[in-house]
């Protein structure tokens, strides 16, 4: 086998091992034309790029944890602190199944998540009750996730993506958000940004927020050789955050090193696209 093909196979294998739990027999989700969206959709373009989804996923998680009810749900009812890779894998698989899988598989995945949400409830430190299936809370998780994925795609995938296609992305993914019980669900980028703005007064940071951010950003790569690449993509995720979110977390942008982080992340994105699509 030519060196070029061996390198491709190695890169694809490493990525698939990262996102699929082989111990549980998980296999990569196969793309189906008869899914919720289809090959010509904006969702397929945005969700189909490994690097931008990694960067956007970490940024989304950091944004989501700024809401005290989301943080409490993860802290009180999740193994996140002890099995971060498992949590990230499950989230990535849900997105892959609902974006690329068959309609029946997508519906089953949505039903499973809805069932889990009904079991997650509790009390915040100030005595306010919370429920994971509260529509506005689900809307916060949705808009921060989709906005982060799109921002990463614009930064490292297709900066020329039209506003019409960006709006189409939100209109398409609104289907999943509504099926999960979210409300309100924006169908344009402007609507998503407006909802984030509306919810900013509800955001806060405490010791648990900082602990989750520390755990996310200090996570070790599965293999030592991958640690520098992971550190770079995590810094790219921090750089992707709005300034106000970085300030709440007390995180620093890469400032003088930002061009190097951006160039390295772009290089990684191009390399993985070469491995998967050529």
C-alpha cells in the first residue's frame, strides 16, 4: 500500500477511535440520503467536518456551563467529571445520528435523550428548582451549540458561507431542537444571537463552573502524541468564544499566538479533510 494511503488510513482510524467506543461495539454513523436533512443541506456541510466540530463542541460546552441550571444538571446527574470522553462521545454520536443517520435512528436517538431529560431535576444553590426538560433551558443548549459549530465552520471551514445558508442551517437544525422540546427555537442566525443576548443576564460563574472548565481544557489526549494537537484545538475553542464569555470564565485568548493557533487549526482541518474525502 502506498505511503499516502497508509497515512490516510491511520488518520481516519485515529479519529474514528476517538469518537466511537470500540469496547461497546460502536461503529461510525453511515451517511444516509433518507435522513432528516440530506446531502445538499447546510447541516451536512457544517456537521461533516471533524476539526470544526471538535473546536465548536468545546466552545459550546464552555458556553452552556455558564447557565447555572445546565451546570447543575451536569454536576448533579452526570458522570461528566469522571468520564469526560464518554460524555463527549455521546454528544458527538447524537449529532451524527440526527444529522446523517436514517430517520428512524434519528427519532430513536431523540426519544432516548428526551427520556433522560425527564429524570434530571434538582435545586440550585439559591433554592430555585430546575429541570433538564425545561423548554427555555433546552433552547439555550441548542443555540449555543449550533452557533459554536457554525462559528467554527466559518473560521476553519468555509468563511464565504452565505448568510442565507447560515440561516438555512438554523432553520434545519431547529427541527431537532423542537423534537427535543426546546422553545423558543430561532430559525435564523440573527434570532439565535438575539436569544443568547436575552439569556446573558441569567449566566453566572462559580467554583463549579471553573472546575468544569478546568476539567474540559486540561483533559489529556488519549495518546501522548496527540496532546499538542488537542491543546491547539482547545485554545482555538477558547478563542472562538465571545469576549464576554471568556471574561466570565476568566480565560485568556491566545493574543500574540492567535495567528499560530488559527494557522495550526486550519492546517489540521485541511489534513483531516484530505484523509476523509480524497
